[in-house]
């Protein structure tokens, strides 16, 4: 099956620093990637839709200046949490679409757990 | 907007018991419907899907039928195993290019031997 890889899987940083999370589709080209955030015991909340070569589309309530998304190639999207604060601590998950964009499943990365001290 | 509602957990069952996890949705048009599973310490995996009304998705003994009339996609398994312990997410996706999955809150299943 299709593989999506996220890196790093865990990161701990100090408040005020920036953290970059990478999402790669290893064996297919992903025109569209999605970034989700998952709080403990809660569902996945869509943060933004990332399209290769264009600006990301952010969901309402998501600060685009805090969560910078870059989709520079068909196999790589990055999420940078800028000036991180403890409330940004969460589990961030990326997903990528392959094949039929209308009905196709999304493939998920393993997730990245961010802890901001 | 589009939304998915699934039963609150946790669901605790003994091995070989029958499982039902209810899922209903609200969406414009006819979305594709999915069940994803998240095992402890792992990423999300597609369990099954259905793309049109009356379709039945099935995998690993799990089944779900796309019911347009009741806007439901309930997950069932006739005999659960300890290895089925995980968090199950119901999700929908609109039939538009580049649309994301909308998830329910997830239901934690714990199966004991």
C-alpha cells in the first residue's frame, strides 16, 4: 500500500522556538496533502489543505502565521510551528491523497507528537 | 457544514462478543464513507470504505453498509478479538477533488480475553 512518512515522530522544544515537521509520500505523488491536529482522546481536526505549488488553505480558527505550511514538491509537505507555546503541544498528523481525488482514501503518516516546554 | 457523529466510548467487550459502533453523518450530496482504525502507538489505517448508497465495505471481519435513508454507516463485527482493541474513527469525504476527510470523535474499543 501507499506509504506516508512523517518526521520527527516526537519532538520536545522550548517555548518560543520553531519546529518543522515533514510529511513525505514515499511511493506516490500527492498533489494534495492535509494536516490534522489530534488532541488527547479527541478526534482529528483538519488544520489546512496543502496543494503543491500553491498556498495552503487554512481552516477557520487556524492561525496561518503560526502554522506555516509549504508543499514544495509532489512528495513533500512541511508544517512549521512558529514561536511554539505549551498550548501548541499536540499530535500532528499529515495525510496524502492518491488516485481518484473524489473517492480515494487518504493515507496517513505516523504522526508527530510535539511537546512544548 | 459536514459532520460525523459516532457513539461515545469506551466500548468494553469480551472476546468473541458482537460489536456495533454507530456512526451517522451530515453532508451535502453523497459523500464517500470510511472507517479508520488507530492501534496503540500506530498511525491511522483504513479499515473499510463505501462510496455509494447500499454499498457494503468489509475487511478483517468488520462490515459497514452505506445507508442513505438513515445517513448512517454503522460498524459491525460478529466476533471481536483482543487484537481488535483500538480507536475507531468514522469519516466522510465529499466528492470533490482535493477535499479532506471529516472525522468523528473516535470510539475506543477494549477487548478482554
